[in-house]
């Protein structure tokens, strides 16, 4: 038998088999090493395996002639118009892992996906970058372009975390008819001034600049006209103590930067309106699946945005679902594998996020499925109880406010002092005082902390005992709880205070005290005294005069077990998380000479100082011994 004619065919079969085997081995290697290999290195192989074609050369003209660069992902060999997922970002669409992942995931599930560099970043034109200037108009122009394409079915969804989420809200302000659905994740920084929550990019908290997080972000991403990749060797730890504060970013990365604009623009100023943040008079109606975490610095902004929609746009509220998970910023999925949030163990935290995302877009962009009707308006994870609960609004209507009053014999300084937290107010007026020294601020420990440049600094619930030894920290501790205390809703502290300075800050932190003495933060907040009547009406203090301050402390869902204690820590700084108040009454950001302040907190009698805790009374399903921090 003559096999000469068969040999070439065998050769081709061998070559083909080797190619297939190589691709399978490459795919297996990518899967095994996917956490270690940069996403943009994986992209070509994954696209081949998933049947996705990629076009990196999309350029879209804005009305003013500026061209924005995009990358288009589409499934191969799919006929007919496609729904589109639109992701825009300031982090380089060609290299940013989250964006690439969304492109591949949705394209392999039958969507066109457009990734876009925002104006002034990477391959997009523009030399005046400032978050989020031009975001609404550029988003509208891009949607107009999408719906004109022959591959588009005219419906667009948006998705992404942090900046990628905030840009969705900037677009939602326009209520463009093609913007059919969105999935903003950790996007509370989109709130400008919404129902008293003046966050502006999440950079401010109670009027206090969130220094570490803002400076860390702007140092990497805030250059106005630099399209190059950001440096990874910025020494933020040494830069953050710089005075004046306006020079912090300049110290590690000279040049025109939006950091200076954010510090120099007064809160409540009309110029914030030009940056396309959401304000109280905006009425976004885009159906939204909103996701956030308890440790996100801009959590208050997320809840302000969703509650504004619920109150002002009932139809839109029926198409809004909110999930609040354990974890720090954008960690809603990662926390499951980590098994902890800060030092707090986490179990039962998994949610089928990817299934949710696909089902959400399938309904609103394709007309398939029921749009997650089984999801309640709010689903949230109760820390330390390890379970999810549902609500129709935030805070839950069933939660009742419970006031815990401050008292002492005048020596609440440090955890060795005599500060007490109780359900009944003392009859006699007393006070506790401390010296706030901006040159020796209270160090930040855990909480909504980011970007300090110090690898030893951790976010989330961590032990506060070293901070609580300081004399400039007032500590008020309860007796052991007779029943479990489930805290669900917004925390706040009403403090009757005075200061020798014309302006000072007050930081309030609720703490869980474990039977072995460990003290882990539950949630916290701050207020700059000049903004006690709102950011639009700043007013300096008269030294020595008493004032009533309402300190917002964010929301939380947390169970404190029976036999444990709660504690309120009060100070006038948390550095480097928050900018130090130099105590002069001036602009603060451009000052270098600090002034010490004697700050006093009054309690008892007609000086009612307390922390208001929202309590949800439900049976605790398992009263086992809690493992505690680790």
C-alpha cells in the first residue's frame, strides 16, 4: 500500500494537533497563573480561546473636536446587532485588568464592549484632566456614536468599580435614552453635594479633606496633561506630612495636578458644578444594580445617591437594587477568598455577582429574564453575624435609634481614663478636655484608609488599643452588653464642644471591645467645626463658646455579641487619613504654622453628648462564642 499521499495529511494533522495542544497548555497556564500574569499579557490568548475579536484603534470625535481612544471587543461569528457594554476609565484601557476582564467576559457572552480612555488620559486627546470634567458630555457623545454603529442594537449598559463607577453616574445625570442600565460599584465618589453629603470625588468627609486617599490617587492619576503610565515608586509615606498640604503631591510628582484644584476650591462653590458630579437637583433614572462595601471611604456617597433616587424618582427606584458587602474598597468579591475584613473574620459572604451582572444586562439590554426581581431594594451583610439581610430602604424602616450618652468625672483621656458610655444621661454637667497638637496628630488605624504608602497600615477593622493610650483621645466605654446589639443604619455623634481655636476637627469612632481587651473599630466619621451648619455656610468658632456638633459616622451593619462592650473614641485628628486642622481658622491647605488647641467635650445636664446607634431587633440565630479578630 502506497502511503506517500497520506504522509502530508498526517503532517498537517500533527501540526494542527500540536497547535491545539499548545493553545490548551497556554490556556491552562493562564488559568493556573492568572493572578500573577498581568491582564494585558493574558488578553490575546484569552480572546482567542473565548472567540473574541479586539479592535484597539477606535477613535471617537467629541463635539469640540477632541478625539477619545477606545478598544472594541466583539464576539466572533455573531450576526445581528449587539447590545453594548461601555466602560471608561482614567487608568489605560489597554492595560487595566478590570476593564480588560469586563471586555472579555461580556464579549464572550454575546455583547459588544467599548473600553474608553477618558479625555486627557493615555491615548485620548486633551490636556485639562480633572475628575470628572467633561464626563457627562463626553459620555453622551459616545452613546450617540455607539447607537449609530451597524453592530449596535441601540442599548448600552455601563459597569465598573471606583472611578469606573463614578463615571457611570456622571453619564446617568443626562438620562440618555440609550443608557439602558448601569452597574456602579464603589461609586459614591460621584456624589457632589447630595442631601448634605458633600463628597466631591469622595475627597471630603464632614468638610475634612481625606488626605491619604486623595493625595495617593492624584499623585498617580491626577496629572492634567501627562498621558504616560503612572510611576509606581512614589514615596507617599514621606510626602503626606508635608506642610503646606497643597504641596504634598508636588513633592513626589511635580507638575500641574488636579490635587491643587480640589484643595483650593471652597466646598459649596459653584465651580464644583462644572465637574459633573451628582447634585441634589439631579434626577438620574437609569436602572441601577449598585454594589459597595462597608469599608469603602465613599460609602456615604453611595447611600446618599441611592436614597435620593428612592425618594425623588419612584419609578427609577423600582429598578434599583443595592448590595453592600464586607470588605474594603472594591473588595466585594475578593473578601470571600481572603476570609477576613481587616482583622475581622468573614464567612458566608459570597454572592453570585457575575450571574447578577449578566442577568441585569440581559434584561435591560436584550429583553431577557426578569431583571433580578427577586432581589430586594437593599441586601446587606451583617458583620460579625455572618449573614445577609434585606431591606426596602436605607436605613431599614425597622431600625430604631438608640442613644448612648457620654459621661465621666472629667478624666476620659485614654482607655485608662474614667469615660463611660451608657443608655442614660448624667444629671450633672462635666467635661473632658485634651490638647490637639497638629505636629503630633493621632495616627490613623484601620477604617476607610487608603494610599498611605506604608505597608504596615491596614484598612478595615483593626485593633485600636495603641491609639487609645494617648491623652488626646477621649475614650468612653460601656458596661458588658446584656443582649446582642445589632447595629444597622447610619451612625452619628452629637457632641457639645468648645475650643480655644477658631476652627478644629472632631473625629468620632465607634469601637467593639472584646472580652480579652482587643478593641476593633466598627465605623467612624469626622466634622470640621466651621461646617457645622453645612458646607455652604462656614462659620468660625468663638474661642471658649459651646457649640453642638453633629458628626456623621457613615453607615454599618454589625453585631456586637452579648457580654462584649462598645466604645466611643473622640479625637481631633486621624492622620494621615484626614488632613490635619492647623487651628488657625485660615484656609488650612496653604498654611505651614500650626497652632495647638485645647478642645473640650461637655456631657450631662443640658450638655447632651451622645452617639446615636440604629438598632435592628431580630433574633440572633447562633449565640456561639465569636472567634474575634485575627
